[in-house]
């Protein structure tokens, strides 16, 4: 009886986790759309840089949520690469905005 109760509880948590993951994915998709809007329409370069940094974080979050939804650890390497690319891109844009050039 106890084992059956735990199995039913596990299935309920799984359905709940799938629902919450999908809701979070929808919220992140909306955030990504707003970031893309700010990148295209942004009045200043600093606005575009912040939107790019936020968009890279949102994409990393989406990939993490998809790995939870698909019950796979295959894409965690992609998360590391996306995080690194997002950080390097943000650092390059910040340096360009501060100095007006990337290299000496």
C-alpha cells in the first residue's frame, strides 16, 4: 500500500512539474520577445547591450527548463557554452561602449 501511494504521489509531482515547467517556458518566451524588441528598437546602445545580456540568460533558462521537461541531461553542455558566449558577448559590448573600441 505504501509503495502504491508513493508511485501515485510521484506521478502527481511529475504532472505538476511538467505544468510548472511549461508555464515558466511561456513566461521566458514572453521575456525573450520583449528582449528582442528592445534589441531592435532600443534607443541607445546601452539598452541593446542590456537586452542582449538578458536574452542570453533567458535562453540559458529555457534550455535548462527543456532538459527538465525532456528528462535529459544531454543539453547541459550546451548550457555551459551558451553561458560562456553570453558572458563574453556582454563583456565585449560593455568594453566597446566604455572605450569606443574592442582592442588596443
